[in-house]
């Protein structure tokens, strides 16, 4: 897996991703402490509003921004987004009102909605070999999982000697390091080609239309819904289960979240071999089967009276949920790569970025509001049903054949969508030798 780091371009981009992720993790911890300073017992409402603003920035603005910058060179777009993120993070220590948090978070996350899809769509152009690209996806998944474990630990260590406002400087440093790595990297040319959509509307909606015309990507849409259910249960309700239901110490909350991350990491480590042997469909639909089953187990556990073994069952179920998520998330970019051309790739990656986060607008409130109003068991049951609906859609949408209709037909459909036609084009004629 680490062999892909021999590519100097990818190595620098991966370093930029890892350091920026650590900075973002510090931001999450510091933002919660800032919200508590400003709002006291209402800090949860402030954080909930900030997270909702983040999701709406991802869902509503990512396609429009990508359409606006699509014809610009990637390097200045990435550098500019990192500099804006750093500037917004630098404003956070000086905030004195809750509404100022909302404005800064909106601008910061809008810049992230510009950076992340552009960054992700660039990696296939750097690593053209499919095996190398698969290993890069596993490394990327590991980076996200390690960040969720490492950032709280680093934050706790720093808070023992620094005030929380200094954590924001770590976030600024992470974004500036990311910008520096991009500056030092020679990126492959990915400029616009002839026939690219000229209308802003076509550029904004192109990715979503490609998703809708491609059965594998329609299945990925349903799989995004599956992934959002366990993520919402674990991130929103773990603290309530550990502290209020099981009456365990704060350190056990970290252990429960770690089990979720460890399950994800172990699958990410084995993903290249699994995908080489079994293919995307088998691996991802296995995750779509595992997640509803594990959620059903969590539902039964939360409806039953807490006993001595409840804690150990919880850790095992959280591990399975993390593993199930990783079987879907790790290979997902392979589907995006296969279903796009170099020209349409930024639009397709942006559509996935936006549509996947839209699922959390459903699952996060479902986990939180249903849990508060009707109990954790009811919330888990609702999320189980949500995951089952997504899994059913994924199985029905994904064709059994390895290729949906042949690469030529897919390319023809994409070409038709680029030109704004209502009907998909037929297969492209093969070039003469």
C-alpha cells in the first residue's frame, strides 16, 4: 500500500491532506470549547447550528462553486481555498458572538467545499494505474480514521499546557502547510477540453445528471444513505449511551469511538486485496448488508435493560459499523473514476461530495431528535430502517455485470450530457487504426 508514496506528486498531496485533516480535528475540539464559552449550557445548540451550516455549504454551494472554477487551473484553486480556510480559522480566536461563528464557519466550509472535490478529482490524474489508485484510496481512508483518533489526543495534550484558542493556530498551520505542499508540487494539466459545457447551469448540474444516468452511481447514491445511518448513530448518540445509559467514564467514550475507527481502518488496510479478488460490487454490497444487520443489533441492545455485558456488545457493534462503512467508502471513488472522463471528473466528484453530505441532513437530525424525543432504541430503529432503504436501492440499482454497458456507451452518455442533450448518446465509434 505504501508503495504509492514513491510518487513524489502524490506523496506531497497526501502529506497536505494528512496535516490539513489534523488541523481540522483541532478546529472541532476548539470550536466546541469556544461555543461553551459563548453560550454555556446552550453550546450544543450553537454547535448543532454550525454543523448544519457546514452541511448546507457542502450540499448547496459545492456544485455551483465547482462550476465557477472548473475552467481554472487546479493549483491556484487549491491554494486559494487553503488560504481562505487559514484566514477564517485565524478569525476564530477573536470571536465574541455566536452569530460570528456561523459566518466564519460558512465561509471556511465553503472553501472546503471548493478544495475537497478538486483535490479528490486530481488524484486519478496523478495515479493513472488502477491498482495504485486503489491503494491511494485505502491510504486516504486510513488518514481520515487516524485523524479521528489522533486529533482528540493531540488536542488533549496541547490543552494541558495551552489555552484552547491556541488550537486554532494549529488549524491555521495545517491549512498553510497544505497550501505550501500544493505550491511545491507539479500538478498534471487538467484544463478544459473542446466540447465542455459552456452554460453555468449545465456545469452546475452535469455531475448530478451523470449520476442519474449511470446505474452504478445511482447505487452509490443509495449507499451514501446507508453510510450516513451508522455514522449519525455513533457520532450523535455514543456520548448518551456511554455516559447516561451505561454510566461509564469519559475515557470510555473515546474507547467506543476508537472501536468504530479501528473497524474502519482494518477494512481499509485489506481493501486493495479484497477489491482485486472480489471487485467493487461484492465488497460494497457486503457493507450494505452488514450495516443494517449491525444497526438492528444495536437497536435490540438499546431496547434491552443495560447489563454487565452491554458495554462489550456495544464495542463489538461499533467495530462492525466502522468496518461496514469502510467497505463502502474506500472503493467509492473507483466508481466515480470509471464513470467519468478527465473533463467531467471534477463535476462527478463534486456531485458525490454534495449528495453524500445531503444524506447527513436526514440522518443527523433523525439520530438526535428521535433519540431525545422517543429514546435511543427508537432512534436506532429509525436509522436501521433508513439503512435498509438505502441497501435495497443499492442492490436494485447496481447491475450484476462488471461494466454497466461497456466503456464506450458510458463515454457516449457522458458526452451527450456534456453537450446538454436530453437523450443519452449511443456508443462512440471506434477510431480507425
